[in-house]
C-alpha cells in the first residue's frame, strides 16, 4: 500500500477513487486515468488506467483497454491488456485479443 520510502500512501486502487459510468450512459472517446473504473454503461473508444477495471453486467466496451486488473461481467470487444489478474465472470462475452499475466474464468463465460 505504500510507495517506496517517501511516506506517501498509494491510493490508486482505493475504493474512494472510483470512476463510474452508469447504466444508460454512452461515451464515445478516449479515457485515461490513475484510479479504478466501473463501467455499467457503454464506452466506444479506449480506456487506459493504472487502476482496476470492472465491466458490470450491463456494461459494454468497444475498443482498446489497458489496466492493472479487471473483472468482466458484461461485454467487451477489442484489444484488452491486463497487467495483473483478469477475472472473466459467467455472464461475460468477450470478442478480441486478450493479453494478461493471470486469468480466472467462471463456467459459462464466452470469449473468442
């Protein structure tokens, strides 16, 4: 949780630093940030974050994503790069390229 010896606390993955794209919201464009993201709406474009990405059951991303960790329950189409752990839930539908260090898949998920 602490970075180096500088005494600063790393709050990148802190729950209070959560960006939410709620159901019914449609965004077309590129997003870059340092904190966590939860997508329950639609993003057409790219997302680049140092934090964790959660695509909720109603969420959908079409484009490119780079993140530290990810949980996918909704739909993803494009190029997905996860530096750490990618969890694919049973409701997930993924089409595209996945690059990750670790992967966990629930029974029932779909990817191609």
